C-alpha cells in the first residue's frame, strides 16, 4: 500500500511541475505577443489616445474660431451692403447732384 501513495505523490509533483512550466510558457508567449504588437504599432505609425484627444481639442477650438470669424464676416458684409445701398439710393443721389450744382 505504500507504493500507491508514493505513486500519487510523484504524479502530483509531476503535474505541479507541468503546471508551473505551462504558466511560465504562458508568460513568455504573452511577452512575445506584446512585443510583436508593439512593433507592429510602431511600424504603422499610430498615435496614442492622449495625442488624438489633444489634436481633437485643437481642431474643435479652430472650428469654433472659424465659425465666429465667419459670423463676424457675414455681419460686416451686411453692414457694408446697408451702407452702400444708402449711398446709392435715389434720394442721396439727388442730394449729391444738388450739392454739386450749388457748389
């Protein structure tokens, strides 16, 4: 009967050693895969998330500035059109002719 428990002890020792070897192999495979993925990412010239967020924020600020400038330009163009239409109206043209004839 002493042979049987020793057999199971040896079997448990071998299984434990195999499991630790598999765990070590797993870690090694993960490290190799991580290295390959990092290398592939470097080759693809991808950007990091924080860099993308910073550029997105800059683009949003630039877009807001452009929209504000376009709004201001439209306002100024409308004011210019109003001023030009007052200068070219028939009443002001008659006044202008009258002043030049009197002068």
